[in-house]
C-alpha cells in the first residue's frame, strides 16, 4: 500500500485580507507623530548545518564550484567576502533574512498572497485518475485527422477512426503481439546508428522524421511484411502516411493516416478558439512531449497539415492532441483559482506586509521601511560537501497542492479536487516544518521525484552552532507595525519555535534560533500584544474568531515548533512510484484508499496556537496623525514650485528685453 508523506506542508490561504487604514499615508518624507525609528539587534544561531550559495565568480578556485548539466558554473561555497588578510568572512545576506521575515508577516497579518508563479494554465495526462483523465478509458473512440490553418479559420480534416488499440488494427503499424519492445523488427533494415537513434526516447521528433524520410522504402516494405496478417489489409494502404508520435512510456504504436487529399476527406470540423488554446497550453508545457509542438508549430503557421487525434461531441471537436493519450488543459488557471480563494488578491490597496516591506505590484512604488544588514559570523567553519537532489514542486501534484477532503491519516474522502473543478482551492502558502532531528539521508527519496523538476546540487554548508549577528533598521513604524515585525521574529513570543533559511530546508538544513539582544522582554511583549489586539479586532469583525486560534496561526506556529515526538516517517519524500500509487483505488488487484496530504497539525497530531499576549499600550486604528498636515504640505510645495517658475519667467523676460 502507498502512504502519503512530504517534508513540506501548507498554511491555508486567508480568504479575507487586512488592509491597514493608514497605508495610504505612509511617506518617507513626512513621518507619523507616533512613528518609531531605530534598530533591532539580532543574534542568529544555526542549529543544523546551513547553506546560502554565493554567486559564481571567474576568480573562484577550481574545486570551489561545479558545472551542471547545462554547462553553467555553480559555486559550492557559502556567501562570503574576503578581508584584507584574504580570510573569508561568511554572512547571511540581509535580503535572505528580510524575505524570511516577510513571508511570516504575510501569513500572520492576513495579507495578500504574493510571489506565486503566474502561468496561464497547467495541463495533465493522469493515468492513475480516470475520473479526471477521461481519455484513459475512451481512446478507442478517438478520430484521426489533419489540423490545418485555412482562410476561414482553424480546421481538422477527418480521415478515419483510430479503432481498437488492443486488438488487430489496420491503422497501427506495430504488430499487436509485439509487446516485448516498443520498436519494430523491420526498422532494423536501416543502418544500426539510425535504428538506435530512431528508437531512443531522447531523439528529437525532427530527427526521427529525417531518418524515416531517408529510409522510407525500407519502412514501407518492412511494414508490408509485418502487416500481411492484419484484417482488411490491402496495397492501397501504402499510399497513406506513417505518423510518428514521439516517446510516451508504454507506447507500442505508430499510425497510418490517409493523405490529406480531397478524396480521403470525409468531414471537416471547425476548431473553436477555446479548444485550440487548450491544445497550445497542453503542448507548450515543458515535459517529455514538449518537442512535438516545437516540431510542428512552424509547419502549422505555414499552413501545412499536422496529424492529430481528436474527440467530438455533437459534431463539435472537444479536444485534440498530437499523440493518442494526449495531455489536456485544466478548466481553470492557477490565477483563476487563487482569485476565487482570495477575491482581494489583486486589490491595489496596500496590505500590512506591503506597507512595511514595500511594494512594486501596484500603480506606484512604495519603498520599504525595514532594512536588514548582512549577518556576519565570527565562528563559521565549513562541513563536508553535501550532494542532494533538490526539486521545484509543481502544483500539478494535486494530492498535496490542492486542498482535499482528507482524514488525519491521509485517506481521501470522496473524489480528488483539481484545477479542473470550479470549487478547487490551493492548499495555501508552502512551509517546511522544523525538523527536531537532522537526518537528511532519511528524508531523501531513493529515486528522483515525480512531478518535480529535479536538480542535483553540491554545496559546502556551515556547521551547526555557527552564530551570526545583524541589525534591522526600521523607519517611521507605527507601534502596531513594530509589533508585527517583532511578532514575526519571535513567532508571537512562542517558546521553542524556530525559523529556517537557505538551501535544502526540506532536508532539515537551515534551522535557526533568533534572539533579540537590545530590547527588554516586556517591551517586546507590549508591542506584540498591541499587534495582537488589532489583528484580533480584524478577525472578529470578519467572523473568523480569535486571531491566535485561526487555522493560519495554528498551522504556522505548529510547523515552526520544535516537536520532540515528531514522526519523521511523515516528513520523508515519497518514492517515485508512490506519487502515482497514492491516487489509485486498486494496487495489484487489491483495494486501496487514495491519499492526500493533511494539514500538518492533523497529520503529525501536533497543534499549537501562539501565546496570548496582553499589553499596556493602546492604539486607535482609526485615529493616527502625521507630524505635518499633508494637505498643507502639498500646498506649500505647489507654492514653492510656482515661485520658482515665476522667477524663471522673470529672468527670461529680462533677457529678451536686453
């Protein structure tokens, strides 16, 4: 049986967004009367090996970098500068610390979702989920045709039915009993090098057609010998075209298409813009078949005929593709789904994280009021070289990235939701739970991850117990805003919570504790308590309950907490085959309950809300003032500019009179 596990989880996305009413008054030139400016001194201690990569430089020593598969040179070293004695001074970039804190403030302050990928749509070919991938059980009803661009629009010319792929098929050039391999015996009549290239899954489609065209007679004569036992065989078949459809796992067939001549065309179908756009989306995503449309697109634009397989409903083409089991586009894009989940995600009003850290997303640019210096270390030593597989997860793996109805043990309830459904929700903001025990080899998979763009990387981490010191400079923050920053640094003053930063967080690297050196505990608590009061008013007014007990806060704090009884089996990467197996209802003829990733607090049975912090401070969220009246300030500026213009005009008049 397959079980779900992952070294990541999600904080559910907040539907409602907190927009500070003072946000439009934030100004670097005109401070608030209540505005605070100063420094926060931080000491950061690495509790597991930590790594933040420095950029490669031409002067790097040869053993300090490696060259990846694309020929790019990548440094293996931690960020550092060299002092006058040529000694390395290691540091955490201020931008890394800033982004780490920003992501926490974004969650805690119920801000808009930011920094997400914005492709139009994703596509799928999911053999394990026939409820989603309806083509899986419907391939025998496919039609064959030629896609072409005409003056009247895009058309498909029908040339025949695909037929039964499991029995004898006059349209298939692979013998139905040839299951032991994917190539044809008669292909071996061509040169050995061409034969090897032709059957290789790595050979581009353009080259395969070149081999085919150069050896066309061998292909056709060989096929004639192999096909002689097929029903309805006749010599006229060899006036048809052999269509090569690329390299899909398990494919046994290439197909014969009638040439796109008038006497071969039975019907002609109009292709709607929506159906064609779905086809383009499905075939421009980088995957094992991305080569197909790269090969055909220029020919299509030159009004040449493109072989396709397609389905119809009431004489309308509903979808089509370049292979039999073609990829299909989801009904909804990621953006459409997020906008349903968080309707104010594209609102131009500034949320709290934007007012603090700045924004470039809106019609104007707002400079942030928080700057973080590099955090330098005085005791850093490097560890042995680490080699890991790091992946860039894709939202197409819906058992994790789309919110499911799931029991605490991971058993799915009902059907999977995907981007095909109008009620789908993204799982939320991705986080890496703090790992109590550092065991990267236990977390690592035995194989590369399905649904991830895998990258093997090497690096020289700094050892645990490395200490760093830095300063956060803040300018013109309201007390509630300083409270938001302190709350993010301390996870709302919750004991035994940790941040993680840098590379390889899924493996437990980069776990850090942070201590504020220059502020009294009571002072910190008062600012945090004020922030809690304001946020609690917001969640209560939105009928979300007490702020510290919201799902967002509970999941964030639970994942940040050092949990001694953490079940590491649930934090492992799944093996390659399990990414498909967890979606199946039968495995090896045995009933199986499909799986999905539950919330961390439910899955690990570890739920922790932040501390309830009281405060002696008060702040009227609707009553804040600036040191200068903005309206009067602008009037003064206009008067000043007008005086300058008048002065220049006077000087020009004098010069003309001279």
